[in-house]
C-alpha cells in the first residue's frame, strides 16, 4: 500500500527521532582534575620504595614515575585518551629495580589510547583494549598521617634540603591538632583543611637551646614556612605545601600511618 508523501516523511522523521533517543554507552568520568597512584602494571612488579603517580591538570598528565617527575600534554575525547610523547622529565638515575617499573609505566602511558574507570580505579587501555596499567585514587586525607620534611623554604627565595643529620616532622591528628619536631624543639599548632586548602594557626615551641646554630636557624625557617601555608597537594607518598602566592613552603614524604 502506498502512503501519501507527508505520511512517509513523518515516519522517516519519527524513525530518526527514535534513533536519537536511544541511549548510548556512557562515557567514563572526566579525567581533568583527578589524581591517581599506580596500583598494577600487568607482568611487571612495582618498585618496593617509590610510589608512581598520575595527575590530570590543566591539560597536562604529570606526576612521578617512581624515579623521576614527568609532564606531558594529554587529550581526551569520550573514552579515548592520548598522552603525548613530547613531554618533559627529570633525569635522575635510579637503581635497576626502580628504573624498570618506571620505564614500564612510561611505556604504558605512551601506548594508552583509551581508558575506563572500574570500581573506582582508572585503567589505561591499548588500542586493542589490553589493560596497560591500573591506578587507584590518590589518598587526600591528612588526619591520622605523619610526615617527614625533605625541603623547607628558608625565607630567602630558596627551598633548601634539610641540614645534615637533622629531622623535621609533622603529624596531623583527627581533632585538628598538628605537632612534631621542628628539628630541635617540639611544636604544636592547629590546622584547618578543606579540599586543597590548608592553613595552620600560630606555632607553639618548647624552649630548648640546641648546640648547632644551623639547626636552630632551620627551625625558625620551618615555623615561618608552616605558618605561611595556604594549600596542600598530594603526590603519592609526597606532600607539597604552598603559600597563597604559590611558592613552595614545605616538601614532605609520608613517614608512617599511626
């Protein structure tokens, strides 16, 4: 039976509308603004010491591969992902048991062509769908953690490593108290944390005099740096505290989980 042209046109339009309304496969969550810690490289044991990370921020895929820091542009369309091989990296030499997984992680990032998020974990996938790497969400909780300072802003526009044979620690309690060793004296303070924002109140110190002037000077630099903190950024087992102007105040590594 022939149908009048208007009827045929209406049926065709309805069929297109029906197709348009059909649900499509959901795209995975956006990557921009997320941070991850390497959990598995198929066929490759991870290094026992260093923690490898991957952060997507400002159009860059960046982090630490367990040996070196790296950064490269990335592009996402739907579930497709491409991390440019034209990136930059520091060039530290590490032991073979660290370099091998670091190089494998770099190869996985370069070969990634798509991604998915399964059970809260990020999976980087090859063009043929093979899983290249699995990453867990970056922990961002301060309460209940303790850290060891590795570098301190000395107040003279420089971030300096710690004085030899000295130790500066910082522990965060669940009740908002922070405490530790400033190198010579013990200290206590209060902290407030919300998202990436972190601030400390006035620091109270014990009054011991230490025989090494350079340690006492470092202690004062630490107190000033701590009171200047405005933001916190996690990178695996590392923590970077910055001032409101973006200058590095303190760099720390995870010491223990109380």
